[in-house]
């Protein structure tokens, strides 16, 4: 779900998590008028209400045995209706969450877009826009402050919302007025094409921005690696110095290898030539 960035963050978070509630609302679902009582709450009410009525009736001189029995029986009679005396905390918590989601969805109606409502072309454009935005916001150059991260934090969510809002309208109108060759619908078809072209221009502008950021990201990463290599240059120099410290090491090793080769050739000769090992 895409939410208008002007919606307070806490409310926006509730809206984004309320897709299932919204779908049920569209099918006619509404939460109950009163929340169910959990077990402890119910028994607190069941104990307090009769006691309050008992005190009131006693002060008015209207107390009788029949009334006392009635006051004791009422909580038990209402037990199946008010949460059955033990409606667990999980159920009441879920109902409270659904009730809050219902209220927020009603209050902010028109300020969120359910992605499921978009037709295939509109959904594809939204995917492209969101991918471009993710490229920018997830880049290292943005995180390290090389871009105008403050402006991006404001401008990019606004662009995402405007694109989603326009695509939702476009999808709804396309569903109502399908493009047709009939003269009466030509103006509508042209308006739909022009609207889609305008949204496409926004998406392509975002993609160009994201491509530029990607280029900057590659250059920045390369620069960081070069700086890391420069910072370790002395380590490479020390290694080279250590590896070439003994100027006689390589010639000596080559001489020993030659001696070993001559010895190997001598050992492979027939026994009659064994005395020529000193060749």
C-alpha cells in the first residue's frame, strides 16, 4: 500500500499493515459496535455493577430477596454475550487492532493506494518507479551524504505517492471506459493515453536520476577502494622489500636446482656409466 507522505508516520504504518482489513471492508465488513470483554474485565464489571445497583436500591429502601437474586443472576445470564467470560487477550487484541485499522482507513480514505487496485500496465509503471527510488535511497552515495539526502527524503516519497495516485485513477478510468473505436469514446481514449504518457514521463525522469546515481555509486566505490589501497601502500612496500632482501637467494636456489637435475640424470644412467656423475 502506498500512503500519502503527509499522513503522520504512526497512522501511515497502521494503513500499510491494513490491507486485509481494507479488503474485508470492501466486502461489507464493519467491526462490532462494542469491543468484547476479556475474562478479567468481564468479571470486574460483573462484580461492580450488581454491587452498585445493590447499594442504590438499598439506599432507596427498595431491596428485596427477589431483587437480590436478580442482581446475582444478571451477570451469569450475560456471560455468553459479553465475551463468554474468558475471551482471551489475543482475540480482544486482534479486534482492537482491526477496529483501529478500520477507523484509520475510513479517516484517511483517498490518501492511500492499494497496489492490488492497479491494472497490469499501471502496476508495471509503479514497479519501475519504486525500483528507481530504491536505487537512490539505498545507494552509498546517498547514505554518505554525497547527494541531497534531505531533499531526497522529501521529494522521492512525494513522487512515489503522486505516481501511485495518478496510476490508481488511470486504472479505474480504464476499467470503466475501455479504449474503443467508437467515436463517442475517442476523446476518453485520448485522455487516457495522454494521462499515461504524463505518468510515464515522471517514471522515466526517476529512472534517469537513478541511473545517474548508479554511475556515481560505481565511481564512488572505485574511489573508496583506491583510497584503501593507498592507505595500505606501505604494507605492500614492506612486503616487496622483505621478499627481495636477500639478493643471492634466487641464484643460489637456481644453482641447487641445477645440481639436483644433474644428479637425477646420473641416477638414470646404466650402471656402467655410474662413474660419470661428476660430469
